[in-house]
């Protein structure tokens, strides 16, 4: 959803609440500005030779009534405006979540996780503060200043009003100047927060690696350096924002000095009464509060403006086109054909795939092997439409993949990526993830096909075992096979395995491959592997180097060719014999 559409949708739903809240807030401020007038009249009544007790009593009742009215109006406008900001926060969080879900894979390769977390936490929080307390304080300040000025000049003395408020523009100018500095320093704080969050996230995820290579001390030093920089930037931010209140209070001290000197003279000359003088100083005090708060308001607004700029940048990023996320029952991903497929990643200087051709018919298995970085995983990424394929080079079910919705392919494809990512939860929840509403029988059958039966018998809670964050509580082999079971539960037409069995022993691998062979039918499979034994029964095997197909054929044909595949097979067989 674009930012402008999001704003219009929010105003359509909750704009009325802000409008009502603004009216109630102005009414509340108006009621507050009546208090000094009533107080001044009460003081004049008390200073009269004959005190009118009934009139003073009515003034007291009026003050009580004003206080009650202010309480009710304040509660009402806070409910509308502050409550509205919470709705805005919820809408932004949901829209940001939807935006993240709609972004292509390449987007996440260019962004740090800490930066994305900062959008969801700090930036949305800053926007909420702007739409809630920031907006309320701004309206409060404007209303208070306007009503107080009108009352001071109209009910007390225009000359005294202009003289006492003469220093105020200097305070406002200083605050606005400091506000620009606050915005820039807050932007730097946000950037450092993203860097720090990303570092913490990486350390938590890679804690085993850190401990394995005894890098705790080095990571602590690196984190201390980033924390020190975060503290320095925050201190600079506080130094700028903290100077606002002393400046405004100092300037208003000059205003009160003028009020006392000039106002005292007017009282002694009889131009204004003592009650008018008290009323005037009460209004001056009321005006001081919004001017002092101007620093805080500018601070909130500048932070909100910086966060809105960052969020608009995210929402303006092009996501997956809507036509890619439509269902199409006619798509048959079991049939794949590549014709001179060539692909290069954005910002890359060389092709990841070059002149790759093959045909996979329903019920067949294609093996893809080769050294690291030869383009095996890239091929699977293109079939899943994680990246845009050049036109006329890759076909799914006889249709150019460019004209085939990504959703239609993914709904009928079981894809198991290299990392075998698991969500924090139980084994059961992870296996059922691809088939919402799956029953126990389906989950158990998928687990059995993936070779998890023996493991489940050894685990104390079976399928209810908690896997931990990213599957940290289970072994690498169990994590891979759980990811495989998750792909199998929907009985997909096409199975894409990206080195899925690299962490299991040869016996378990044979069991899993045997189970998959029994279920083959018209289901096709593309198996990417480093262990050649995982693809030796494939109908065709592609041996790739540097994005190109160097050798192709069945296992027996490639051995007879006595090329790179045969050499790698001999090497792996020798290693297994030694083991």
C-alpha cells in the first residue's frame, strides 16, 4: 500500500475523531482562559472597602464549574486524539507487516534486520507520538496563546501586553533553530540504532559460531564501540533538545520583569486594577507554558518528520506486482523447461547462470550438482520466481514463467531452501505451516516420509517438542527433515530440494530418498546436492561450473564420460570408505 493511500484510508476511518477532538480541545482551552478573569474579579471584590461575600462565593463556584468542565473536556479530547494515534499506530504496524510480506527476496538481501526492526519499533512509535501528544500539544499551545493574548489585550491593557510579549519571538526563533538540529541528530540516532540492533540480532543468531571460534571478546569490543557511538549520538541529541527549556524560561523571565515593572506602574497610576494585574500575570504564565512546550513539540514533530520520511521511503519501494499473487489452477509446475537460460543478479558484474537448458517432465527427477557458487540455488530461486527471469528462457507447464503468477507456482511447489529455517514453536506447528488446518494424520505421514519417525520416538514430547528460535533446540539433520516434511504435507506437484539432506548420514538419506521414490507418481523433483549419492537415481543430472552446464546425463552416463562428475564421485566414495 502506498503512503498516500494509507493516509487517506486513516483519515477516512478516524479523521472524524481528530476533528471532534480538536473542537473539544479548543473548547477546553477556552474554558481554562476564563479562570484568570474570574480570579481577577474575585481579587478586586476582596480589595473593595465593602466585600460582597455573595459575589466572591459566586466567583468561587464559577472556578469550580470551570475546573469540572475542563476535566470533562480534557478527558474527551484525549480519548479522541490520543486514542486516534493508537489506531494510527496499529494501522501502520499492519501496513508495514503487509509491506514486508509483499517485498521480493532481493529487498531483504540489501537491508539489515536491525534497520527493519527500527522501522517497526522506533519509527512507528515516533509517528504515533506526533499524531497523539505532538498534535495535542501543538493545538493546546496555539489555542492558549491566542485566547490568552486576546484576553490580555482586550480585558487588561494592550500596551502592557505588547511590552511583556516583545521577547517571545526571540524564544520561538531560538527553538525553531534548535529543532532543525534535533531532527538531524535524531536521524543519526535512528541509523545507529538500526546498526546496533542488527549486530545484536546477528550475535544471537550466530552465538554458536562465536563460541566455536572463541570470538566473545572481539564481539564484546565491537559491541562496546557501537554502544559508545550510540551513547555519544544520544548525548548530542539530548544536549540540543535540553537547551530549549532553559532558553525559553530565561526569555520569559525578562517578560515577567517587564510585566512587574510596567504593570506595577500602571496599577499605581490607577490605569489597571490589582485584579487586572493578577489576571495579566496569570495569562502571561499561561502563554509561557506553550512557548516552553514549543521545544518539546518541535522535538516530537522533528522526530516524527524524520520517521515519516524513512517510512515513506519503505512504502515507496516497489513490491511484488499484484498480478503475481493471483491463483491459477491451470498452472502445472511439474513440467519445467529451460531454453538457454541466462541470468545475472542486480548489481552483479557476471552471470549467475549462462546458457542453461533442460527439460523436466511430470514424474521425472532432475539432479543438479557442482561446486559452491555455480548457480544451483539460483536455478531454484528463478523457478520459485524470487527473481525476474528473462523472457522466453524458462517455461512452467508450457507457459513462459514471466506470464505465470508466482502464487500459482508456489502453491503447488514444495521448496526446501538450504538453511532449512524453522519458526519458534513445535515440530507439529512447523510441519503444518504449509497446510493450514492440517490434521494429525497428515502431519504424521509427512514426518514419516521425511524420515523423522525414529527421531520422534526419541524426543520426549514427539511432535510437540519445541524447536526453539530458528530451530536451535534440534539437530541440523532434524531441522532439514522437518523443513522437508513441511514441504511434503501439501503433496506438491513439484519438489525443489536445495541440499536438503546434507546434514544427515547416508543411511537416513537412503531412507528419505526411498520414501520420496515411492511417492513419485506424476510429481517432479529437482534435487540440488553436494553429495552425489543424493542424485544418482535421477533421470538426468546436470553438472555445473560457473553458471554453465559442463556435463549432463544419467549417473551411469556421467561416470562413463570420466569427467568432473566421475572424479567427484570417486573422491566422495573414497571419503566414505575411509569414514
